[in-house]
């Protein structure tokens, strides 16, 4: 009986080698693209959607981390299993349906020649959301990867019926001619000023400016989080007893700046203030065991933060098939 089983097994194995040739013509073509980047979650009665705008993987630039060597940054990237010598930065706007208002927090990169980004509108369509139905576009700060999605490729408004809200201090900083003049010898800042001015051209009197510690939309409160930019803002979303924190860019990618909260990303306007904000924010979040959403966290960009001996770590939420 044993010999028969062994013989049958060998015959079966030999036959199986023919299967790929027999079924090759029936293979489906490769998709070559990713599925829609959507993840819905509930905050009390609110239905929220994390919407992936894409991600870029680039060689780590010199000075990506201002205050440590590039070699240290490369080690951190390798420890996070990023492609060798490179860093991956995701982008994840949030859509909050409060029941009375449809609120989009940040708009992503907008039209781009880079196929890796600019997927917000396509993913909104898959989610069944018409951009015309967005009531409020709530901007955490005015960096290009958060505002460029305000406009379509032809320059028209992507969310034509939405009230656009921007932090007062950020608006004052980026719309200052004096500040723009000071940035002319700083290539990154010079580009930022030019892009921001172009995006908001003609909208200067149509943007509502908000301050911190205010309810900026139903159930959404602005939180002071300066450092990344002068008016950089995080948000608390609350419905009933449920609460979640939208951290915006309190930290860039967690593999670097959560694990090493004293590291300074090249995009921070005031690096020392950004470090203070980061530690204060995450100390509170860790103590409260709060759920956090990060614009540059890996999709779906939601998790908890725990303190470690040297900093913090992100504990991503498990995918939940039901709301």
C-alpha cells in the first residue's frame, strides 16, 4: 500500500510539470496597476475615508534629515525595508462625512507627470464621491503636496462648491511679500512660495482663514502644531464618545521621525519647534492610546503610537472589513 502511494505520488508530480504548458493560453493578462486606495473607518456617527493619493520612492536626498548624516538615514531606511538607498513617502488625504457636511482634509499632489501620485480624484470616484459634493476643503497647511489638488490640470477648481479653509498663520506667512523675498536664495522655499501663490491666485478673497482651538467643521477642532510650518495644524475629530487625531505632518514618515523624534526633516520651517510639537503631541497621544491618522503614514495611515526607549513607534490598525 505504501509502495502504491509513493508510485502514485511520483506519477502525479511528473504530470504536474505539464500543467503550465497546457494552461498558458488561459492565463489572465497582468493588471500592472494597483487597486483603489480606500479605507473606511468610523468615528462615532461619522463615516471617514482614508484616500491614498499615491506614494513616491526616491533616492534619499542629501539633507533629507538635516541633523544626522546621510549614512544614518540610509541605515534607518534599510531597517524599514525600503528599497536600497531610497525612501518612500506616502500621501493620504482624509474624507470626513459628518452627516451634515462632507469635509476633505488636504487635497494631495494634484495633476502630476509622476504616475505614482495624484490619485485622489480617481479614488474619490471609486468611493462614489462626486467632487462637487464636497462642502469643505480643510487645509492643514499650505505645502504643495497638501494644496495642489485644489485645481485640475486646466486650472479650474477640483472642488467647485467647497468652502476652502486655511490656517490663518500659514496664510499670513506664505502670502507675505517680505517672506517671499527672503526665500529667493533658498531653492526649496522659493519653489514653495511660487507654487502656493500660483495655486491660490484669484482665490485670495475666497479662502476662509481659521485659528487654532476652534471648531472648523462639525465635530472637527483645530489643534496648534507649529514647526513644520508657522501655522501647521492638526485636528481632533469627535463624535459622541469617539475621538481620533489627524496629525497632518507632525511627523513625516514614521520609520524615520517617529522612531527618532529629534531628527529634523528638510521640509520643517522651524525644526526645533517641530521637535517640541512632535514630542508633546505623541506624549499625549500615547498616554491617551488615541487613534492617529498621519498624512505620510503607510496606507491606510491609521494607528496608535507607543513610547519606546528612544522615541515612538507606530502600531498600525488591523484592516477591518466592516464599519
